[in-house]
């Protein structure tokens, strides 16, 4: 692994490359915060995919792409006289020091959970920080991730079940209310009750130490793999998947499950 000097030299090198591109490449010259935004979102999702794939090669590659965007936004701001990369780094360092009084101060904590709770309380006291507990949760987050972050923040200040087993009473309650909406064929209320049930399940996952987005993505992959297995079986018979009967598809589905168990 590189030492600190080598890391700083590498950062200086990419800054020089970006300066050169910004000055001489027509595409790089015309980029703005707005034009980069969609690409930044895409790069973050590609990094997320690499993490889920547990591929160190791809994680390294995608981290570089995300870093490029951070440097690019900082470069654009520098050209406008607003701030530069040093300001970004120093502000981040100041924030981390302030939010870790158990490391840089005299505060005592005994667990990661206590650190999380302290983090939220410190954020509330920051000058220019979040005005409310949940204002720091981006509105544009995908709903499942947003639900997880909202419940996480509420739990951090003590608004949570006393034991994780208690959450299942809430899940049961929301399921009964959903059944009631189904019985009355109330489409508007039905959507709301589905949402309430999802939110209760997100809380259940959190209490059991499971990230619901990761859990759902794992199921998405499993479902996709099994459908692809059925498609391959259909192709071997000279058919398309839609030509198979439900019983045939279900039989191939069970075969796929059996093969998964054998690989474990």
C-alpha cells in the first residue's frame, strides 16, 4: 500500500490532469454542475453495483469515477471564485472532528449505537446544520432507502421500539389495516396501507441489523437468476418462456432453487 506522500502525489497528478482537460478538451470545457449531475448519480449507482458484486477491481474503478466528479465540481467552483478542493477537504475535516467528540474531546461512548445517537444530536447543534431531525435526508432518495434513513434517524434520538420483537406487532397491525382496505376496495387507502406495511417492514429489517435495500436487491438478483434459468430451459426446447405453461415454469423454477442449494 502507498504511504501518505505517495497518496498526495497521486492526488496532485489527477488534479493536474483535470486542469489540462478543463483547459484543452472541448467536452470538459463545457461541463457545468447541472450537466454533470445526472452522470454523478449514475456513477454512484455503478459504485453501489460494484460493492454489491464484491468486486475490488470494479470498486477501485468506480471510486475513481466518483472522485473525478468531486474534483470536477470543486474545479468549477474554483473557477467561479466560490471555493476549491482545499476548502472542501478542510470543511469535511472540521465537521468530522466536531462530530467525534469521543475521539477529539472528552465525551465517552460505549458502542457504535451511542456514536450514532451522539452524531444526530451534535448535528442539531451545528451552526448552519440541519434545522430539523429529518431535513438532512435528501428528498430525491429512492423511497426504500429514504424510509430506512428516516427510521434510522428517529431511532438515533430514542424514538424506537424497546425491543426488536415488538416491531412485529406493528407489522401485524399494518397487515390487518391493509386487509381492511382490500376488503373495502378503497384504492387510495390501499396505496397508503401498503406504504405503512412497507415502512413497518423497513423498521423490522433495521432492528434486525438488515439493510432492506440490500435485502431486496438480493431477492431481485435471485428472482432474475431463476427467470433466466427458465428462459434457458425454454430455449433448449426451442421455445420462448411465454410458450411454457405455468406448471412447466414452476417445475424449472424449483430446479433452479435446487441448483442454488447445491452450490451453497
